[in-house]
């Protein structure tokens, strides 16, 4: 659990970074029309949920 909540890049933890990566994958797949729009929206929704979960699990900084 420590690797998930540790700040890695610009104050973001692993969950937040994975969320942005999943959102980017969904966006790129929808632009190239390799997946249906519903799948792309689902990927972007999962990425958004991971970003919010990452923000929620960040330890408070003083």
C-alpha cells in the first residue's frame, strides 16, 4: 500500500498516474476509431475514478 500512496511525480501517487494513463489510452483509441465510443467512454470513466481515488488516498501535506 505504501507504493500506491507515495508521491512519485509532481506530487501525484501511483493511482493518479495510472488514472491519467488510462484516460489517455481511452482518448487515443477513440480518436483512431479502434474501439467503440462506449468503450472509450468507459476507459475515460475508469481513469477519472482512479484519479479521484489517488487524490483521496494522498497523505495530507503540512
